[in-house]
């Protein structure tokens, strides 16, 4: 799809996005839009023109990571063990979200109910990527038939947001995700 924006608008977008990536990496989802504008050498109105909401900015910053996770889901889709494929992919999502500041906030749903997955591009892309893995695991009896991709992404977001201030957020998130998957019983 051709980009019909003026050359200066494309340059501003690229510069704002590069600065936003650094600021979100340093400060997470609460990165200051004013600081992003200042460092990018543009006005805050320019930042808001390109990214009308904080969610839009976080989605743009997270786009490459989300695309990589979608590719990974496709790679795992033909594995011989459907449960292992789904859990490996979900583990990758947990790992990415815990290490990429701002990604969990970009994945969080604003609404509730089944339609809320369509309220943001990152979650929609991951939910679509998860579907073949999830359907296959459910068909094989490895996952309950009523589990949805939205359920799984919401679980991951909750775990990652709850652990983001821990000394080692990735390790803590992985542990909690493992507990969620295996349950609390001693017999796993």
C-alpha cells in the first residue's frame, strides 16, 4: 500500500517512532509523549497527529515484536505435539511481553466480552495467530474446547502487568504462567 503522506510527514513519523521505541524501552507504557516530541524535535501536536492515542503509539512501537510472534506461531503450527506447540508459543509471548516494556499495555483489552479483541491491532494479530494452534490443541484434547485466544492473551497480559516491577520480571512472569498452565496440584 503506497504511503501518500508528504516526505516531511514520513520523516517525522519515522523519527517519532524511533524516539518512542527508546522512550518506551526506558520508561514503559507511561513514556512521556511530551518527552518523545522534544527528543524527536517536533511539537506534541505532531506526535498526536501521527499517534492520536497512547495505545496507537504503543501498538506502533510493538508492531515488529508482534509480527515476529505471529511468524513464530505459523512456524509451530505443524509441530507433532499440539499442546507443546501452543505452550511454546504462549511462552514466547510471555517472554516477549515481559522483556519488551509497553507490549503488555499494548495488548491489554479496553473492553470486556468477545468483541474486545478487535479493539487493538496487537491483540487482534496475536489472537489470529493463536487460533490455529489453539484449535489444533483443542481438537487433540490438550486444551479445553471453551478456551479462547482472547482468554490466553488476557491471562498473559495480567501476569506480565503484575510482574513488571519485580527484580526479574521475565522469570517471575514465566513462573506464574507455568503455574497457570499446570495448575496448583502437586501432580502435574
